[in-house]
């Protein structure tokens, strides 16, 4: 007779000093474990500023939206919204990816409504995480908000069966989105710049980032200028919104915004290409839009911080389109 001997091994405790963790969620950032702030040395040369990007694509699920998704999940759990219900949300991809991972860890499933033009890489990642993905045409939305079809569909799904099946995370209206950045991103930036930041630059999307960070920074120093970057109507910059074609989120606080800079796709993609080639930063196109905005600032000796929401690995199909035949061998 064969005897099987088993022994229980006591797991090692979490120890950030050696980067050992019990759970992927422990990699989420905070003031003591911030995402990096990296100086731009080439692409803003000549502007007399010192510019930094906060590399949010080094979050555990790959984007700035890891922060918001964590707070959205925690809020739903605290309010009891997830008792007997799964999650539905409208997203351009990044919030949904983080929510899908967090939902899986919580034993929940995610249904996501996503604009049909979102890159294939994001849709594939969502399905790999087990999310049910509804690609949504814009014409589902009212004429006055032609880019909000995914939001309208998510709300419709949440309302089915009297709301008994799904909880809507509702990142565009949920103050937990703002709180995530007020309590983490803003304090990190303040500490990382030793309180010397003069400008903060971020894109218009759900507006949780610019509202939360802007509010925190201005409480510390009202002279800090908060600059929003907004794409043109019909843009191809996932994660960003033009309010000429989309409804302004309920969480947007105009009191913290000092200026809005509008950017064309061509300028955003050119800046993205330069960040890849001159700074070695493999960023997505929304970062290019932010850096184009930073280039409009010329204020001697000031420290400027911009948000880099995600990496370029989610947009390779987009980049192939803009590169065309560039780099192909000529025979």
C-alpha cells in the first residue's frame, strides 16, 4: 500500500521591501507605493519647463483606471450593491479590464458595453478575463450625444428585471471615481514633486482623474494650474472624450480646471511616436495628446506633470494604420 504524505507549507508574508505579495491587488499604488514619475528630456526641449509623466501603465492591470475600478468595486461592496448581482459598465476598455480582473477575484462576472471603434487588443483582453463584451454602435444614443451609445446600453442592461441582476459601476457619475484620485494620485504627485508642481495636465475622459487630482493639488496650493486636454469631434483617441459629441460627466468639477487645450489626432499621434522613439516610453495615444498639451506650456523653470494613462501595447493595430509602409524594407 502506498502512503501519500502531505505537508502544509506556511506561506510567506507580504513584504514590499522585496516586492513579495499575497495578492495582485497589493500592487495597487498609494503614497508609499506610487507609480513612477519620469522626466521628459527630449520631446519638450526648448519649452523652459521641467516636464514629467506619471506612468500609470505600470499599475497591475495596466492603466490609470486600476485606481478608479478599485474604488468603484469597494464602494459597490460596501453599499451591498453586489449581493446577488454581477456588474455591468460602459468603458472604452481600461476601466473594464481592471473591473474584469477585480470582479474575477471577487467571484463576480462583468458585462461591458464598449464603443465599436475600441482597439481589438482591448476587446481580446476583456474576453480573456472572462467579461461578456457588447460592442456598441454610436447610433444607439440620442442625436445630441452621438458618442454615448455604450453608456446608454449599459444603463439599459442595468435596468433589466428591475435592477435585480446587475449593478452599474457608473464611473461617469460615481464620486468614488473622483475619490480614487483625490486619495491616491493627487497625494502621490504632491509628494513626488516635493510640493513644487506648478501645472497638472490630463485628458478629458470620465473626468475622475482631473477632478480628483485637481481638487487635491489646489487645496495644497491654489496657484497650481490644472490643464485639461480635449480631442476634436470624430477623434480616434480611445479613453478621451470631446464634449461637443458626448455628455459631460456628472463628476466633472469645472472649478478646478484653469484651461482646456484641444488637440487633433495627428498631433497626438506624432507626439506618441516621438515618445516611443526619443524617450523610450511605450505609451498609448492619449499620452501623446497630453504631451502635445504640455508642449503648449512655456513657463520658465516650472514643474509640469502629465498623466500617461496606458501603454502602447493595447494599440498596435492603430499604430500599424498610422505607420503605413514606414520601416518596411525597400527592395
